[in-house]
C-alpha cells in the first residue's frame, strides 16, 4: 500500500520525501491519513487554517494510510478536503498553469513507522 501511495503522489505531481525540509516558505500541515489508490491526503478542519489556500509550497506529514477512498470517507468526522498534488489548470489552447487555485508544490512525508527508505 505504501508503494501505491507514493506512486500516486508522484503521478499527481507531488513529491514524497523522507523528511520535510526546514524551510520557512513551506506551509506545514498534518494529515490524519492518505489514500493509496489516488495519492490524496485528507486535511480536516482540525488541521487546516484558511491561509493554507494562499501557500505556494505545502508540506504534509501523513500519519497513516488507507487503501481506498471508501475507507477514507468512512474515517471522516468533520468538514475538510482531499488534496492530491499541486494545483494545475489548462485553457482551451492547452496553456498549463500551476498554482492557479492551490499550491504550486506539494511535498509529502510519511510519518514513521510507515516510511522507510526501502519501501
């Protein structure tokens, strides 16, 4: 499940890191769980502040993983959002823009014991 989650985070345009860098420009947040089937991370109202949507770089520490969206939806107990990679949009002429309505960069750290360099 860990490999699938990492694969999907990268496919969505994010990065999986062993440890989030100590960088003041990085907005740090904790996610109670990530979803392996699509690489999304859940950010509930307990975890986020409105300025999350102004950040260009977001670093998420994921505390656990679930295999599917169905399992993830069953764990939700408050309003929130799923984030699955940096924001991107394109117009009719295929002009791709990053960061249009969300972060330009998403870094994901899997909290131990879930992450090992070999996994």
